């Protein structure tokens, strides 16, 4: 089983336009949809869509409208009662898949809320293989909230505690990295660069130029090696349309993303993480874990809104994985 914690869930509203966004003008939309979002919930939805067991832990007030799409998503959830309402995020997508996001900060987390969430996660982790800590923290939460969660889970279960995957950014990610607690971190290239305080070069030349891609991969790997394996045991670095890198103590691998018809990038990184966890839980080696992560991310980007891909949505491309020096 895979347990996810979403401390700051969001009701994701996606509006698809008939033409590119023109700020300040009135435009027609072709569709609108609502999804139960938040990074941890998205991961749990993708895992459930693959027929595997996932349990999403999240704060949710009684009678919050978010409960309706959450039930419709078919995800097993453990909801911790709170007083604040789940935030709403708005995504505007044009026909080419270009997205504009408006994200609210969410309701404040009280000390009582924090204690209740930690206790719920500890209880949910009995027998779990992975614990996924994903997404931003709400106002009022300490930067080291995820550290507190990991400490509590490992104190409760010792050597049988689940492995910990972390997908967040900013001070919350830095706190986890500084504590050296993560078995896997999943930053994108921008989050990785921010974490180590450096800039990563974009590939020069055409996107099909393998030499340019190789140079960019080498730069990402050099930065990732500042974290792995000393401050995190592994890193899955997502690179958008360029694919992803997997870096562990034993080696590093890279693969390109397949060509898709882009619908929305929202939630694609969450699906990449779900694909990795599904492959790892099935005993796959590192290249297959990376290949599965990229295929899941690409499939999510080809779907509208924050839809998690099911196995039948995955692109059929046989992705080539390269081992990096």
C-alpha cells in the first residue's frame, strides 16, 4: 500500500479556451471540469487507477464541497476534520495546452490540525510500503512539518516504517533535505536549481540534438549529486517535455519524453511520481522505474484537467533509457 499526505488539498477547476488566452478580453470556453486535486491526492488517484492500493490522508471539513469530487475519484481517503475550507485553484488552458494557473494559499493550519494530521498519517502507515509527502504547506504550518511527520512515523514503526517520497518545494523541501530523511525526492529542474542555489542551462540547438540534451543532462546530474546519496537517497528529476533523470547511489539514468498532443501539464509531475512508485513496488529495476515515470507523466499531460492516467492511457513508445557517467 502507498499512503499519501496532502496537507493543502485543492479543488482544481480547469477551463479550456477555444483560442489562446488574451488578457483583458472576453473569451469563449469550450469546456470546464472540476477535480479533487492536491499533489498527494493526485498521486493516490493515479495509483488507484492502476488497480493498486492507495490511501490519501488530508484535512477536510465536514460538508466541504471538495468531498464530492473526492468520492467520485474512487480514492480511499482518511479525512481529518478541520474548520477551514479547501482552497480552489483555477487553470486556464488553451487549445495548444498552454496553461495559466491561479493558486490560492489555502486555509490556515492550527497546531491542533497539525497534531491530528500527524497522528492520522502514523495510523495510516501500518503495513505501507511508501509514504508520499506531497504539495505545498498551508499557512500556519511550520517549514519542518514534513520532517515532523517522518520522525513520528519512524518512531512508531522503526525498521518496518515505509519508505518516504517527498514532492514539494521551497522551505518545506529544504527542511527535508537538510534533515536527510527522504528515500526519494521528486523536484523538477527549477526546484532542484533553487534548492542548491544555482542555475541550470537549457539545451542549446534543436530539441533533437542529442549532444545538447546530453550536456543538459550532465548539468542536472552534477547538481543532483550535491543531494544524492548524502542528503536524499534518490532523486527523480522531471524535465517536462525533455523527459526525466533518475539519480541514486548506484548510478544515474536519463530518458526523453515521448511526443504527445499536450492538453494540460497540471498534475503531470504527480503522475510521474505515481508511475515510479508503481514500478518500484512491482520490483522493477531503475531503468524501468524511470521509463514508467516518464510514460505516466506524458499520459497525464495528454489528458484535460487534473485527470490521472490509467494504464490504457500510457503511450506505447518504447522509451530508450541512457545510463549517465
